[in-house]
């Protein structure tokens, strides 16, 4: 087949290096490497998105065990139908496949895109989850039992609305005590931004700065970042703090709670909420923050 020949040719192209004959059958993975390298250098995808796409793609190939050059739309539909209907797995997998095939077809690795007529399903979101003030207080108290950095880290995430991947990459010097702000160099969509630090955020940031040299017993070393740990550790802190407080907690729930608070403040313009959340626009506002009933009552009281 013409496509198969081009895939083998790609495996032997000057840019890829000459592969041994035994490895020529792995041309599919040569194209995957080219796709991965393109994502890394295109400037369109954040590091976390790149890793997620590669994981989804390799997981998909491991499940279907069908060479990409003969994969059909029907194969993809069957695979997607087997994924859980609730949650974001179907959408994330199809988004990954569309990204790959768009790259492969434009560059001549593939003749056809079997995903072109498939639409990414829109998730149906219920009322956005958030923590009450009492729940948040209980979770933060429990976090103190895990690690000296656990409470200020979770509290700083709540006070700034930061994603876990962003907070874990902040360097100590990216906390500006004079301007009372924090710079998120790593952000979704490769869009760095700065958020102000209110009193709560300042306290949490100062505590983490005090602990910048803290190394837990048996750890031996720490990352040179403000929180000093990887996202998986912060995710564990959130989960375990919630379990001790009797509340289901995950790191992104703190971002939801931040958004719910600021969005339901009548004095906060939508533009400010969008900027603080570092969104492209306000399309996600209702996903993250439903209007509270008292505000709705006040809106119709004078009718």
C-alpha cells in the first residue's frame, strides 16, 4: 500500500535516522515519535497536554492492536463505544486521535483521516461541585497532619485557583512579595499568567517560603520549587485530607471552589473571573460556578 510504503520510508528518512530492517515494522511508532516531537516544538500544546495525548494514543493502540494505516472510522467508533459514557474518556481519546491524524495527513504520512466526520462529545455537567467554608476549614486542618507544606499548598491553590500542575512548578522567586502576586509559568494552553495574592494567599505563600529548605525525613532531597513536591504528592495530600475530614476532595475541587466564590460575588465582573481563572473566554463559567439561589432570588425580587 502507498501509505504503508510512506510509513516505512518515514522510518528511514534522514530526519529520523536509518532504522534496522527488524525495526522497520515499527514505522507506526516512528510516525508517533514525529507527532510527539511536532507537539513539543509547535508551541501549541502545554507539556501536560503533550503527555496526556501520548498516553491516550499509546493506550488506544495497545487496546485496538490495529495498524494505523488500516484503521477505520468503524474501528474508532467501536472503541469509543466501549469507553465509559460518563466522564471525559471518550472526548479526550477522540481529541487525541484528531490531533494525530491532522498532523499525519497534512504531512503525507496518511492518505485519510478516519476521525474527520466524528464529533467530540460535549460533556453534560451538573451543578459545579465546591467546598463549603466549613468543609474547606476541616480539610485544611487535617492537611496539617500530613506534611508541614500540605496545608499552605492546598490553601494557596484555593486562594489563587491554580491547577495542581501550575502550583507545583512555581519557583520561590516567582512569588512577588512587594506586588503581592504569584506568577504561574506553567499553565494550561502554554499561557503563563499572574494572579494577585490576597491575605489568605500571602499567608500561605509566606509559609511555603519559610519551608523552602524543608526536606521530610527519609526523603533525602526535594524539588527546587515553592512546594517542593510533584503533583502526585499534592493530589495525595488533597485526597487524604478529605478522607480524614469526611469529605471527598481532589485538587481541582479547590479551583472549582475558588471560582464559585469569586463568580458569585456581585462586585466581581465576569471579565475579572475569566482573567483570574486564566481562561480564553467565559464559556466555561457556568461549568465551574453555578449562580447561588440567593443571588437568583435577588435578581427577580423587584419584578
